[in-house]
């Protein structure tokens, strides 16, 4: 049974991912060894198309890995897609998914007992406070289908606040 205790370290060993193209298989990730301890800040940098997003998506199980292993506190994660969910992890994709509902509903995504303090901290961390002042109904403003009433930057800040409100490992 995988230890689901609080994170001390996440690690990948020899992580790999290939994709099929019209010209055959293309290796996107090969031999990725990564070790991140709790509270460390790690930046993954590289040119566009170099595999940064693929690495994160493979790590979280959003894409199936083709090689290697992922461990949580030294124990192998067999099913990353079902393991790396709140409260263990949260993720903001490059193109966030928003739905036509009040901003608060987009932030809380079904949390039934919202903590106002936690929500306020998440909004501050996402630098969304000034935007809220501009919205006609503040946090109760309906953002429209896929967030069409928001700018691209506002959509990203909403998605970041949604991630921060989960207070994940």
C-alpha cells in the first residue's frame, strides 16, 4: 500500500515519453531523473517544444509514461493519474477550463464548505484582487462559457487561484 502521508520527497528515475508522429516515434523525454523535496522551489526551463509540459503531464499521469518510475516518499506510484489529485497535488494547465458560472464557483469547483480565509489567500497569491474590484459583481460575476468575459491573463489568474485554494502538498 502506498504511503499517502504528507510529502517529504517526489522523485522520478529514468522517466521517458515517446509519441507517434507521421514519421515514426519521437522521443520527448528520455532518462529524466528528478528529485524534489518538500518546500523546494524548482524551475524547469527550456525552449518552446522542449518537453517541459510533457514532463509535468507525465509526472501527474495526465499522459502515460513510457519508461521509468515515479515515487512519493520513496514508494512507487503505480497509478499517477489517480494518485496526484488534491490534496496531494494541483495543476494549472496552459489553457485553463472555466465554465459559465460565478467566479466563486470556478474557483471552488465543488468544494461545499469554502473557507473564506483560504479563498482570500488564494486570490491574493494569484494576484486576482485588482481584477475582482473591476468585475461588476466581484466574486459573484459570471465569467461566461469558457471564461469569455475574462482576458487571457485573468483566466490564468483564476485558474491559479483555483489551484492555490486547494492547499495541496
